[in-house]
């Protein structure tokens, strides 16, 4: 019997509703009341809503996204009232998309309207940070936000005890302490940018992949359970040799690939300081035959600046070598 979970109020490319149904019940058993759940790449927050923890720190580098979450928490009723005033048609969509200098609660309502009526739930901006996804048409409408009580339930999940932050992922991960759980779902990118890996004005580069791996090991060394979703890039295996590597499959949900029922693969890397291998192996077979020990020598990261290229390379060298 499938566990009923809270659903996110946003449609999001690469969202993790499918994974949250499988992982959230396990994480609930791991997370003590005094510990904090952290999600440094928030997006639609599918894992957070499925987990509904009492304490959480949710962050993202998309300022408008974090502002919208803040309004959903504080003024859900007014947001819904504003959304109901806007008809769903191409003309209204184009007009609202052009009004990118809106402020306050209307700006948040615009974000929700565009998200619910755009093509594929794809939040995409140009290099100037201006939303440019085309109109979706068809059955796309913001009505499920109030019909299915998505905004109302999201506001409840975002109650006191949940901190919303506009910041780089490094800051959120660095603040994790023993017993916390960190779930990371970055924009996927390999060493070569062979796939579309930018949905906003900031590119998540391979250097960021290396930085994320470094920060994950630092948190793991403090007793933090870290999960990282990522693309099936072979070079990532070298960054997470001390992690359980699960290969997961899901149906494609955007564009022609979705119509053709194509399937794509993803990695889930798990750094579990408590060694609960048997539990993770029940989610999907652990594909790495040998689990290397976590590196003992890792340079700490300062929240005020990113690591130098030299420090990253030194840390990653230790990650790749068996201790």
C-alpha cells in the first residue's frame, strides 16, 4: 500500500515526487525531533513536503523562489485570491511574464501563475534572470493550488521551525550538525556541459559538483547523513567513492520524451555515518562493489568564500584514494 504524502505546490523540472515517496518514510525514522532536515537546492521541495519535519532549513539561490515560499507561509489566502483574479489564457500569461518588476505578494502570485501555466513546469530564465518559458496551454492551470489544498497544506508544513534562506548551498550544508539530514538535488552537470544544465542565470558547473562533494564529506565527518541526487555521469563515481551508490530509474516527464515513455537513470549517493547499508539496499541495489572509507584529510570550507581550485583538487585526491 502506497504511503500518502504531502505534495509540493510547484510543478518543477527534475522534481523528486517519485523519489520522495520511496525515501521520505525512511528519513522520518532517521530524523530525531531535536535534529534538522536541510535542503540546499530547494526547487519544489518535494522531499521536504513528503517528510514534513518539525525543524528544517530550506535554501536556494533563486531569490524569487524563496520569496514565494515566504508568502505562501505567511499569506496563503491572499495569494489564492490574487490568483483567482487572473484568467488562464495566452494573453494573460504573456502580460504577466512581461511584468517582471512586480513586488510583494503580487510578485509571488505571478510566480505561481507562471509556474502552473507554463510549458512543463520549467522554471527557466535568461542570463538577465528574466523568466522566458513559453505558455503551456491545455489543462495547465493554477486551480489545483486551492482545489487540492496544496497552498494550505504547504503553509502548514512551512510553520514555525522551518527557516527559509536565499543563499549558496555551501552555507546551509556547513551549518549541519550531528544527527541532521541533508538532501541535495542540484542541477545536473558533468565535466562537459553536454546536457542542458542551467535553468536560471547561475550555472551549476563541474567545479560546483566538486565543491558539493567536498562539503558532503565534511558534513558526513560530523555525523550528518547526506543524500545527493545526480545525473548518471561516470565521473561522479570518483567523487563519491565512500558513498552508497544507488542507480534509480524514472519515466521522463517533459517534452517528446515524456510522450514516448522514455526512461532515464539517476544516481543517488548516500553518505550514512551510521552505516545502514541494508536499508538503502532495499531502495535500490547498491551498485558499487567496494565502499571506500571517507577521506580523513579534508580542508574545511568557509561560508564567506568558495574553496580555491587548488584546495578542491587536494581534497578530491584524498576522496579518490582508499584510506
